[in-house]
C-alpha cells in the first residue's frame, strides 16, 4: 500500500506529460500552418514581383522602340525641313488674285512685295509667311492688258499699305 502514492504520482506525471506532449503537438501544428501560410504568401509575392519585372522589361523595350522611332521621325523631319528650305528658296507658288475673266482677258503674273507686311498689315503672320512677302509673292491676274492687271492688284493690295509690284510677265499656262 505504500506504493499507491508512487503509482498515483507516476500516473499524474504521465498524465501531465501526455497533456504537455499534446500541447506541444498543437503548437507544432500551428507553427507548421503559419510556416506554410508564410511560404504561400512568399510564393505569391515572388509571382507578383516576376509579373511586375516582366511588365517593366516590356515597357523598357517599348520605350526604347518609341525613342528609336522618335529619333527616326526627327531625322526625317530635319531632312524634310532641309528639302523644304532648298525648294522654298525659289518660291514656286502662284496665288490667284481673281478668277473672274472674259474671253478677251489674258493671264498676267505679277510679283508683289511688301517688306513691312508685319507692321502695316498683319503682325500675327508666321515668320515664313512674312518672309514670303519680303521676297515677293506671285499673283495670277486675268485682265485685258498689263495696265488693267496692275489696277486689279492695286485695288486688292494697295500701295498705301506697302504693297509694290516688282515685276509683270505674261502667263502662258
């Protein structure tokens, strides 16, 4: 009978050991779940980073392509501007002053110049257009003779506003 307290103590010890083991197993299972959850979150984050990296690389490639296309367009614009300047050195445009004519009218090309066009007529004109007035614009006028052609030009482009006829030639076109 003296062994009864020892047996009871052994059983209590065994019970507390099993409860401690059960609690430890629960903690271990909770820790494993947390680790598994952290691993899946990490994997999802890695996938998001990879997706963002692919998008960034694609955007970088698109940006390089856009810059290359921009550089090519700028070079083409510069080339076109150079060709326009070389072609514009001799302005080949003909402005039609008046399209009304009779059977007896002839075509006359009059070169009209206005050096002070910006100050006296229209200051808001582009520099290219102002330059064309300084060099002179060619106008097609239908009239019976050169004198009538000059009169038509002076009625539309008066001398008191700075317009001057610099040359007249017959239009054969």
